[in-house]
């Protein structure tokens, strides 16, 4: 008489699928956020101050793009970091922690660029008021507010009947 038995040995598939499920729910944001207060001199929300310097204010402040420039200049560095983070997440590492590593590198790069920003220069009246010629630094409040945050995207991946990957939001709509 024959007796056949099977033993299911997980060679990492469960951890891989768990990592994918967890990773697809996370997103990374780097910037100045609404809950970080107001500028000490202007009393404007810090994100508004950062946006006025980044994009210009449509009046007398010309654009001084730092966020977009830094991300563009370092996109291969950030892609490598992101790739390592994804690999670590798929290997079972905590997704929040891995994305925070990437986000903190980006935030620190932006802060260093703000400190070193030199062109275009401030107007003479602005130099007199600030006592310096760095468009991004007056009190350091905006620079200090730059941070990374990991958030839940609420997006999940599913497969269609034809095997295509579909992204859906929390309400089941296609994302």
C-alpha cells in the first residue's frame, strides 16, 4: 500500500505577497505641510510661504524652484534608494521605516540646497529686511519644516479576469 503525503514548504512566497500587500498601501510625501504652523514674520501658513518661493507669487517674487530641481537632479539616487526600500519591504522589512529612509534623504537634500541657494538673488529691499541674500532663508522656519511623511494611499492592486493589474481606491474605483 502506498501512502502519499505532501508538505507545503514556504520558500518566501507568503512574505513576498504580504510585503506587496503592505507596500501598495503606502505613499511618501516630502514637503512643508499645513499642520506645521505659520511663518513668524508674515503669519502666513508655511506651505503658502514655500509655494510662493518655489513657484513665485505672481507679483514681485520670482520662482526659485528648489524642490523640483533637487528631485530632478537626484532622480537616479532616489530611484536606487526606492529600489532598495522595495527590495527590503519584499524581504519583510517594515514599509513605513523603509520609506522614511528614502523620504529623509530627500528632505535633507532639499534643506541643504535651501541653505546653499544663491541665484536668483533677492531684491535690495528684501536683503535689507532679511539681512541676508538667500531667497529661501529668512528665519529658517520653512527649511526646518521640510519633512517626509509616509501615508496610507488607500490604493490596492487587484487582477482583472484577463490577468491585468488594476489599481483601485478605497471605494473600489479605478485609481
